[in-house]
C-alpha cells in the first residue's frame, strides 16, 4: 500500500511530495522563473524524496534501523530519466540536468566525491504505485512536457538494477571527466541550476516546517512599515530623506550623509515596497545592531540575520532552537535579511547554500552600507560578484562616499545630506610627535584622572596589548581592552562594558571600533592611520556633536606594525592631509580629506593590483567550480582561494577551554560552543602548524597559543612564530 510509505515519522511520503510541489509552484511563480525552469523545479520538487521508497529507509523512519541509504541518491534514476525525456519537449539540449543536480544535492553539496562507493538500494515493492500516484498530482500543477508515466517506468527499469552512484561516473559519450554525468552536472548553466535548487530547498524547508504558504518569505507593504516607523521619530523628514524616498523608482542609489543624521531611514524609504531587502554591513556587531533596529521597523518575524555567529545569537535569544529562523535567515530567505558582506561574498565563492542566496539576491533590493570600510581585494570580489549577477536594485551608502570609489560601481542616483548637516564641528584636532605607545600613555592617564572617558586606538593587536600592559603597570583600574582575538563570550562582556563606561575609563582598542561599536567617548588618542580610518575613529568621540568639540590626538610617528599594514606612502599622505585641516574640522572638512586620500590611493599601482586580484580570484573560482560547492577542506582549493591574509578566518578553541567545551556538549548545550571560540586568519594555521590541531570529536580546531581574559590571544615565542604577517584588529 502506498499509504504505508513515510517521508517523516508523522508524514506520508506522497503527502510530503505533493505539498513540496504545491509550494514549489508558488515560489517559482514569485521568483519569476521561465516556463522551462519552472517545469524543472516542479519535477525536482516531486521527485526529490522518491528515493525514500526503499525498504531500508522505511525501516529507518520507523526506528528499526540506525541509518538508511541516501535517499537523494536513490532518487537519481527517476529524475535523470524523467528530465532526459523532458528536455527535448522543452526545446533544451539533452544534457541539461538542472533538476537532477538539484535532487542529487538537496542534502549534500555537489562535489567530486559526492556519493562515491555506494551500492544499489533495495526499492520498496509499492514504488511503481507511488510513482503513478505522484505523476497524477504533478500533472495537476501544470508541469509542461512531462513524459507518460508508463514510458517513464519502462525506461527507468534498466537503471534500477545497478548502483545509482555508478551512474555518476559513467562515461556519457566521451573519454574526459567532463563527459561523465558528474562532469555534466558540474558544467550546467550555473544560474539555472541555482534557481531550480533554490525552489526545491525553499519548498522542502517550508513543508518540513509546516508552513502552508510561501508568502511570508516575501516582503509585503514594506513602505507602509517604514512610514509608520518614521512617523514616530522626532520632527519631520530631512530634505535628503525626502529626496531618497522620491527616488524609490531608481534602480541604483548613492547616499552620502553624516553619522547620526538618519541615513538608515533614507535607505529604507528608498527601498519602499521591495519584495526582498538585503542589508549588508562590514561587521557582526554592526549587523546585530541593525538586525534589532529593523525588527522594530518591519516586525521580528520578517527580519533575518546572517553572519558567522547568527545561529548562536538566535538560539541565545529564543526559548527553544529556532531552526526556521536560522535556516531562512542564513540563505537570505526572510523578507528582510541583515548580513555581513562576507555572507554575500561566500555565495559568490560557492560556500554552502550559495544557490539559494544568489537566486534570491538577483531579485532583491541590495543595500551596501559603510561601503568605505572594505579593502581593495574585498572590493574586487564584490565588484565581480555584482557584475556577474546584479541585484534588482542597489544602494551604496556611507558618511564617506568618495567619488573615486563610486566610479567603480554602476552609475546611481546621488542623494547627499544638506550642507548644514555637514557643518558640525565635533572634534578639536591635535597632531603629536612620537608614537602612541611611547608618548600616549601619560596623556591618556591625565585625561582619565580628570574624569574623562578616554578612547585609545592602536593599529595592531600587539601594540594595543602593550599599551594596556602599561596601564596595568601604572595601576589604573578603570581600563578595558578590545580587539578581534578574544573568545566570543569575553568579547560580548567587554562590548557591554565599554558601551556604558564609568567616568575615568581608558578603553584601548584596535580597528574593531571603526565600524563595530556604537559608543561616544570624551577624548581620542590614536596612532596615525589612513584618513578614512581616522575619521571613523573620531566618530566614536562626541558622536552626536551635542557637546563642545572633543580633543583628538593623532600620534604621527608610526611603528613597524603600522607600516606593514598600511604602507609608508599611505601613512605619509594621511599625515600631510591631516596637517592641512583646521584645528576644529567640520564633517565637510573630514569628507574632503577622505576624498583627497582616495584620489591618491586609488591611482596607485598596489591598490589597483589588489582590486584586480580580487576580481580575478572570484572569476577563476567560479569558472573552476561550475555548479560545485567549495570544499575548504580541499588543500588545493584552500591554497588557491583562501590563504590571502585577512580574507578568511577560522574559529579556534584555546586549549584552556577544552574541558569546558566537552562539558557543554555533555549537557546538551553544544550550541553554546561559539562562546569559547576566537577567530584567527586561516594563514596562521599554515604559518604555525605546531600551534594548532584538530579536535575531531568536537569538530573544532584547538590552539596552544596562550589566552588571557584581559589580553586575549597571545603569540608564541613573543610573536616570532607569526612573524610572517601583521596581526590586525
């Protein structure tokens, strides 16, 4: 009896397949798929779990076996034959197997080793009856060109007697690997495969979550929600916000406005009634803050979060595991998603679930906020991704939006804050001789003794730690240190403390403050750095400009670490530009200073070489992988694409927390493991293999580098071990 076949312990197989197909039909319509791709998506939805009609899966789902034959692989013969018969009727080449690839990879990404070595499954006696019933239901959803079920059943018979895994590596008329079925799947048209798989995954996840309508995946009445939000704000809309709203029909917006003047509201007014809004920011901290902010505008259920620690944050804030929120947020499937830029780039670098992300972005309104914050290599990756697959609408925004940077992007409608908003003078600038480390400690202490909240920004972790140690030696108790090399738990606690500092606090930090923290201190002491970075640091004192200009001291001699990060030329240019500023520069002066630096830097050979390298890397990777998902465990791929300094970080567990990590797992709180992890650049593992090792039972990398709750992750042999590069942030 077909009714005996189960997809899940409480769901009959045919019921699940019909529901996924019904949802898939609606999602395909909402995503605007062509007739051909819609038919393939419906075929994939209908057949994706037909491989659960095996004897061992049915025993497994009833608890009589501990594991089952991979049902995606068992589904392969059916979708392969059906799609092969369908293609001529759709006017497509015989080897266009997008539905086959989607079904095969709906639980494990496509790759060169997928399902190698499996024998043939034992199909359930009721399989033919199930297929016939399924075909009737599939026809009802208007799938064009489907083969007659009798012919399909006859054609598939010769494949059921052999291993489906063997089909993948069987030659398809040529001797080269690209002529195996596996090779053909890799070389499918990438956008078409991604669309079909996105529809299948979204429909399958919705059905499994018992959602009966895909409507909640799309934004409705967005402009109404934004209008209700701005109506609650003090005063009328500013002129530039009104202009942004008036350009809501423009496909591209360039927005330049000072911090604290309502830039976000202007962007949302422009986004209007977009059916999907994806808001990208540089860091997890800014992303978390914007996620909470947009939840208040659009409603909690509509706003997703996507970054490396999003799953942990969502689990921490929920009473139980919010699987739906994590899953849909991570693939940009919520109506509004707030994400770090790396999540967008990972989609173009073929990270996990790249198919859903890219398919959804193509029809989305994409906002790139704080666009000034990215290095040229990252910009190269971004530009190439946007060139290959432009979103439906695009906005670039920043307080510092230099013209040379804008010229890299497609021309947009420029909206700029009115002149009076740029007239604020929030800082009193003083250039000091010497280095921050040698000359700045006494100055910081003097201001702290007067009850001032003092922010100190160094360019490297090593220098920040050294400055902090001097405060320890001086016996100053009101001190904090923050950089990127703390475990997440310590970083969260530190961020909470520095956002509510006591009078007399000295907060020592690195570049993490430039775009990560919403703080406002009284005095800034900083190392010389590029002008745009200094402007961001200055924005962390007297943030709203409601107080008299705050003292800012820039130490103009640079250390070796600073030189290696930024280059001597960049630091010299910045020092000269700063020297030309008035003692109390306005926001307009700082904007012009940033523009002057970009004019010089972006004309340079090194900057353009890094930009080109980013573009070429993404191009080469996409051509190499085709429809495959990148495997960073593959040493060759990692060597080629993931060892650039600062591009990819990995999370490691300091050895002193191993016992606590195992205890969390034993208590069933494995979701809390991110609390104990610290990010390090992936090149550290290559530069210092003896300091790192795998913990396979936890699925983590352990490091023997020393860790201190006040100072963060240290360096072996006084840093000699990691002497091949500079430790940033």
